[in-house]
């Protein structure tokens, strides 16, 4: 039976990407869209690329009849999300795409986001949304917290390696290259075409990026001890795509074998043959992850690279995948579209 | 019942785009792929973005068992296509994506392509593949000739206006902006990133572009007299998308009304409200056409703009749409995917 | 003797481009820079690409000692400029880069800019800054009004043709392609990399772009009658460069001869051999204009194309060229740097 | 007195960049240009962006009268250069931009370039062209070997740190981001706009990039022991610019102090304030290097980032700087042009 879907915060990029994906989803149907500042407008005016669809107009959250909704995606800004979700019906299934429920520890949340959490009781209830690693909890969850897009990319490489004990936990460097849509539709000087195209620079350098909170939480839990990786992203002059280069201490063949073994049954994660390195071009617009491993000339060192589309697998695609599980649907439904190349 | 599909020339962009589209098509299944120079290779090696699919390896054309094929797409280079198709089984349904069968008149072919046609008898049999205008002939056709991508874009604007007699036939200017994937995967200096990005220039200027052969054939037939439009394309520093700006003598409101009326029942063609102008961003990766009309400050002059994705609606998407008709399937099947934005 | 230069409004793109050009100018030296919102900051913080230069910090306009300034460039926002210039010393030489003094007729100004001019008496005094056509007036001027960048590009093609009477004045179409830096550093959604890259669209369509005010003023004066051209720009996914495609009624050879004749003695304007079409790639970062003419297959019709860098020749380079004249310097000083390619 | 300059191999990007730089050089004048396949053509036809210059036509090398040449730049392909230079007059000053004379050890050359050197006697004579570190030898040299562009970027960060002994020599990781013009004008599928724009990937991964030969030679000599860094470049969708991210074991403040101290007297190298990270946008088209250091949250770890323009400071700008020294000119002459932004 077709499930009724609400998208809260449909005027941003992750909201629009949800609409794009659900537009051809056979078992999900959008029955409500909200956007506070653009309430009353038709979606075709906010996002003309969705013009061919028959969609409800943007409404205010308070005007949505949640009794008729099977699942709500919250694609609201960070901090806004926690206040909104606190007031939604307690029995509504929710996939949150913000950063608000990713960290389970209120102190960690306050450290990385600079203020206390507004709904700590719900925070504890949330399941971390990295599907391939929390599948069973997600199936049973009421509230799933979508991961950071950088955090997802890094974890796809590192979780199996930490679990298998094949890398030095004190020598993990993640040099990340990130497309600009990850920054959202915010009006900032450094996101202008004139400032961003035709060059690159690092940002949140030296261990200050908020997604480190997720890495710390997840990796330390896996390892049973504190793990503190080094991670700096670089802003790329393209819209979609993350490439994470992991510089590792470990045996490259062993690393490759662990990843291949871990992901061979996963529908969305392709581990390339040893020595082959992936490109963001090959996953754009899709829910796929490509991953490769190569040995370094320096013995005992390896490089692993993972790529995904930050808006899709890194955010809205992951959200739909989780929603499929929560709604009792086949996990891959609506997500098998091929990447767009060139 | 699922139809068996062969793609001849699958190592180019239009071939890959066919695979992308058919990958999620419920009623078509790829059973043969050919690529002369890359025969023997798996598709995942030629196009890693298709790695998640279970596809036949690239073969030579002579190794394909056409008895088991319901329809073949020919995505071969211009001039190669006519020689290959001449030798294919006479009862095989074919959608050709090359320029070889677009012109019905052998003299016109020779004029625009510089040498006599190698298969003039088949040339006469081919149906011109602009779906919305040749739908019934395509349904019954054995061989459909896909249109030029620029030619399709211009015709979507101009055909209804010529038929309705609302524009001056001697005053039609088409200033076209064309993404680079239309030039294919050819190794040419001017297609290098370093030469093409961050700027633009015109090409085939002054009425020398080959797609004029199609415009002349189609518009003259519609008008019952010779029509010679002015048309120059400009090469754009992006990969997918054509924007055609038509500068017209005629009443803008009347032009808009004719287009709206003509396309209101079409699934893939959206005529925007009067005064609204479309963007290539809003159709990328999709089979949709957006079209807009605005009046000029100079009385009696109008501007009409159409956008489409050259690789999809302008080529491979059109081909799948035509194949659906030829195979007795619902025309829009597999083609309703939303554009990719941003 | 080195001239002392002030730049008012140095925190925008045209201001920064002035600094870039004057940095290697042998006869001009920057002694004051202003930026209201960023007053007090060093230029290196606002524009790190200027870090190697020894520049004054950004100040407020009221803190500049104009007694020591030989010439001031005003790179302030439209409408702000007129109020500021009204209050500057009456004997200060000024090159204004805003739109405020381009139109001589107060009624025309009000029509295109939506409100009355704040300094109509100065408006009448200003000389229009298209150097190659107002050279002697500029040499003697106190206040020069820099042209619009689109307006300059179009005029380079059209002025000589209108003067020579070789084109139909009622049949002038200017289809313009414009890089995004022309829109400045303003925070607008459509200027974000994610919205603008990888596609194109028209804007200010149908005869609504403000630079039409300049075309009307200049062309009508030249022709001795009202001339109303058709003009629509398209926003391009690159930062620098304008390509103007003029669709003309006239003899292409004659048009080419007129342009070649008119510009053969000009240092910055290259008319290409007949049939050769220019590219924006070939003038980026420079003060040069390339221009080409090609005949259409339709007899009596021609296409002329001009390219320039909107920030340099279209704005700040033109301003320095005019300042050279006003200061009694050789016109080309500091402006002969070659374009940046690739 | 103006020096007479020949550029051998002027039809590639580094050759064209030499022409661009020398075009406004007060003390160097181009008297010969060669290009084997394009001999006989005017430069304006090969590179229309140089159209405004009065340049000799492209000739064959054997047609150049070297008696009248003060210095020749060789911008020939790798392997070609050694054969050509072997046959040039023994008293001609030469700056070679190829890889042929960068490695002093014939065995190292053969290892990295796959065949024996054709002119080992000259190989030993060549001075390595990293100006800031070989200044006095360059001044006296007959033949200077321009460095690899990646190799230059990495060495600017690492040489002072190795010399000062402030980093762990067994823990040096260089994650490099490289613009596409570094690959030259070669016709390769992966350099096409359609394949390269809108995404990124690593190449020559795991310690296989040829510039490692230079790192090994230089760093081992500095350290007095074998140093083997880890280095992988990533191909960027922009034309000019290299950003090198060095992941280091060492004290960030100490690292910053060493760099600041080493470069404070250098004209082209700006070390940014501690904690500030540079952008390739800020050096494009110039001979400047920007460098920044930031501490990691993991104690004892640091990140240093350097940016430069691969075609200018990484190749042709460096070559002009070296030529200035060899010709007895002021080192910075002709090279102080500001970067192009945006």
C-alpha cells in the first residue's frame, strides 16, 4: 500500500532531492510539503525543475494534518529541527536530515554545536541513520537521525577497518573533497559562483569540523576506546559529490579484503578491484558508493578512497533508504536509478 | 512482456545514456551491447558509472544474435550507421541515433554531409523521430531516425508556429547555446577542459551547421514553401543542456497561446506561463522540455526560449520514447525521472 | 610624475580589478581605498589575492584627504554613487563606474532606474566613457561615466555600422552571453555556484535590461532618429567575459570592412579576418576586444560577434584607460597585459 | 639592454604562458618561436589570445639562428627536450621546462621515466630550478632544469621543515589537488570537459607519480638520509592552480615559525598568519605562492597548505624568474603582475 509522506523544509536542496527521489518511488507518495518563508507557493515556483510533478503547495508545519501522514522527513535547518520534532505527534515516524539528533551524548552535542540541546529526551531515542550499520535498529525506530554527508563517506571506509583491527587507530587521516551543494542554499559570499568556481581551498581545518563529533562517537564505540581521527575538508568547484581520501597505516591488501568482504552483499556499495581508484563522476545523482584501495610505496601504508553524492547517498537518498526500512518496504525501492554521466 | 534490446555503439555518450535510461525501464532489458574498438571489455570498465548493473560485455556487431532482439538502438558514428543498418536483418526494429537517416532527400543528404548516401533505399523508409509530431508513423515504423539535438530544440518552438501561421517565415533567427556532450567523446583540442571551460564562442556560424538540413526539410514541408531560418550555435562550458533562443516576428501572446495549446496534452513538454523564461538547469538529466515566450519592447517582435537535455530528450531519451511506441509500450515508460538539480 | 589615486568602493569586484590593474601601472599609485562596511580592514583581508601589495587600509570616504588625490575612481553601488560624487570637491577628477551618470537625460534616467536623479546638474556634466568614441571629451573631462559592460560590447559592434549606414536600424538583435562577475558580489540565490554552474538561462528578457537606456541614447544620437534595438542577455556559468552576437540585416563584407576600417588604428580592438569568430577565452583578464563578422546563408543577413572581459575592458580597464587620458598619460599605459589563457 | 629570447615548443600551454609573461617584460624580447607540427603558422592562429602581439611566426628549430639568441626556453615534451638540447650550441643559456634534466642521477631518471637518458653528460651539468633554493647556482648556470609543478609546491612547504628538523621525516603525507592545465594540451579522454568537469578523482596513486623522483632527490640530499614521502595528486575541475595539503607530525607553531622565517625576505612567497589557510583563487595567473599552517586537534600533528599557479610559478613564471637571474636582470622583473580574481 502506498505510504503517505510529508516533507518539512522542502525549499532547500535536501528537501528538493527528497521530492526528486520520491517522484518515481512506487510506494511512497508526497501528501504534504512545508516551507515557512515560502508557505503558500507552489513547488514549481521554488524549484522549477519539479514543474512536471503534481505536488501539494508549500504549507506551514502547523497546517499539516499529521494524522494522515505515515512518515515525515525533516529537512529543516540545524537547531530548528529539534524544536519542531519535539512538538510533532509522538507516534509519527520521522527521518531527520539535520545534525540535531546525530550525537547521542548531550555534552558532545553542546561541545560541537555550541548550545544545549532543546530536546535531550528525544535525542536519546534517535537511531543513527547509517543504514548499512544500523539496519535493524532503523527498521524498528520511530526517529532516525540522518548522518552528516562527510561523516557517512568517512565511515564507509573506516568502520569495517576499525572493527577488523587492520589499521592503526592513532594514524587515521581523512583528506576530504566536498561539492558545494553540501553547504545548502545559504547566501554566503564564499558560495557565490564567482568566488568558488575555478579553484579550491580547505575549510574547518585542523579538527574543527562538526562532523568530527560523529566520527568520535561512532569510532570510539566501535573500538572500545577513544579514537580521534584527523579530518579536513576542501571545498570543490562542483555541485554534487564527496571524495574522501583516507591515508592509513595498515596493509593495503588486507584493508581491501576487509572492505570487499564487508560490502559484498550491499546493494549500494561497490568495492572496486584492488588498485582501482573511484571518481565522483561515477556516482553523481545516485545512491551508490564506490570505494577503492591502493598500497603506498612506503611499506605498511595504504590509501583508501570513497566517493558518493552528498545530496543523495549522503543525505536524501540515505533518508529514503531508511524510510523504506521504517515503513516495511524493500530497502532499495526507488533508489536504483543510475548515476548521471557525463 | 519484457522486450529484448540491443545497443550498437555503446561506448559513446548516447550509448551510455541509453543504458542509464533502460537500467530502470520496467519493460526493456538489454541483451546485447556492441563497441568495435572496445569489444570484449565489460561495460563497467568503459563506463564505471554503470558498474552496479548486470550488463553483457561489449561485443562486435557480427557476434550479436539478432534473432533474439526485439529492437536495436544504433548509437554509431555518422556514416558508419548507414552501412551497418543496411546489413541488419530486414525485420529488426531499429532506432538510429546518428544523422544518417534524418534527411529523406538523397541530394539534401549529400549537400549537408558531403558524400552520397550508402543506403538510399532504406533512407526513404525511415521515419523522422520527433515523437510529438510523428507519433503514429513511429508506432508503425521499422526504422526511426533520431533527430539532431539542436534540430529537436528548435522544432519544438517553431513547428507549431509555422503551422499556425503566426510568425514571419522569412524572419526566424535561432541563437542556440549548446552543452559540450553534444560533441560526443571525440578527442578534439577545443573539447578539452582547459580550452572550453570558463568561456564561450560560436561555431558553425552563418548557416553552415548540418542540423539546418533538418530544419529546411521539416519547415519547408510544413509551410508548403521553402523556409530558410538563420541558426548559429554557441558552445557552452557545461556538459548537458541546450537553450534555444528564437527571435521572432509575431505577436508574443499569440505565439504563447499557440504553443500552450499545442503542447497542453504532451507529457514531456511544459509551456511556462507567459513572460517566464526557462533554464537548462531545470531539465538536466531528464526527458522534459521547458518553453517560454516573452514579448519584446519592439512591437510585433517576440522571443521564445526552449530548453532540453541534449543527451536525453535531444537524443537517447527521445530514442527510448520512440522505442516504447514501436514496441507497443506506454510512451512515457521509463522516462518520468525528475531532472537533477542542483 | 606619478599620479595619486583614490578608489571609493574598493571592496567589490570592480574596485578590486582597479587595484589589480593599478598595481603594475607605472604612473598611477593608490593612496586611498574606501569601503564603508569594511572600513578599518586591510585589503589583504577583504581580497587575499592582493596580499603581496603595499596598500592603504580601507577607510571611510569622509576620512580621505582629497586634496592629495589626483583622480578618484568611484566603484560604488548604483544610486549611492550620485550622492557621494555630489559632495566631492568640485575640482577632483572622477571616473565613475556605476550606472549613475551614463544617461544624460534625467527623464531617461528615471525611466530605467525607477527614481529621479539626485544630482541632475552633475549628470549633465558627465562625459560618456566609451573611450574610442569620446576620446577628446574624456581628455578634457572632470567626470567620466563608465559605460555598462553589456552596453560597451554592443556599441563596439554597432556604432560604426550605424554611422556608416550599412545595416537596417529597425532590425538589430543583440543576443548576449554574460559572465557572472558582471552581477557583482551581491548575495543572491541565482548567483550561487550550485544554481548557476552547469547551465544557462536568459534574464531581463524582452527589452527590459537597463543597459538599453544607453543603447537608445547613443544609437539615436548617432542615427539622428530613434533607434530601438532588441537585446536580451543570458547568464553564463563562467566568471569573466561577454560575448555579444549581433544578428544584422546588411552585407557581411561591407560590415566587416567598416569595422576593420574603424578600428585599425585602435590599440585594444582587434577585428578578426572575415569569417573568423572570436572567443571570450581569448580576452579574459585583458583590456582587449576581439570582433568577427560572418555572412549568413540567407542573403543580406550577417552575424557580428564581439567579446571582451566585462570586469576589465567592460569596466575597470576602461576606467583606467579613461583615467590615463584625463591625467595626461599615454592612453594604453598599464593596460597591455596579455589575456590569461587557459 | 634588452635580451633576445627564443622559445622552443611554443605551441603548448607552458610555451604560450612564457609568451604571455614576456609580452610585458621590459628587458626580454622574443625573437624566435618554434613548433614542429605548426611551423610556418603565425602565433595568433595557434593561440588567438596572443593576437595583439607582434611575434615571429612559428619556425622549425633548425631554422633558428641561435647566434642572435641570449637565452632559449625549451618548452618541449618530455624526452624530446634532451635530444634537442644536446644539439644546441654549447654556449647558449637554456631554461628547460621539461622533466628531462630534473634528476641528476641517471639511474633515478631511468627508474622514473622508463628509459636511459639520451644526454647524461648534460644532465649532470643542469641546475635544479627551484629559484628560492638554488639562486646562486642558477645565476651562474648555463642550463637550468625547471621543476615539476607538483614538486615545486610540495618543496616550498617541506624543504625548510626538513632542514630545520621540525617534522618527522617518516610521516610526510602530501595530498595534492591539481588543475588540469598541468596535463598540457594532450588529447586524452579524461581531459575532455565532459569527463573532467563537475567532479574529481585521484591519479598516479600510491607513490607512482614521477614527481616523487624529485622529492626523493631533494629531500634525501637535505636530510642526509633517504626520505620517502607519501604523495598522491587529485585532478581538479579547474584549469590553473595547485593546492598541496601536507599532513605532518610536528608542532604547528614551530612549523609556522620556520616557514615565516625562511620566506620573509622572498618576493613571491607569502606565509599567511598562523591558522589562516590559502586558496588557489588568490594566486591564479601570478607568480605568487601562498602558504598557511594550522594545528590539528590531535596534539603533535599539523597541516600545512601551499597554493600556486601550476603554469606560472609552477612552470613558466619560475622559468622567467630563473632566466632573469641567468641574464643578470633583477629577479622579479616582469613577474609582479597581480593574480586574476575572480
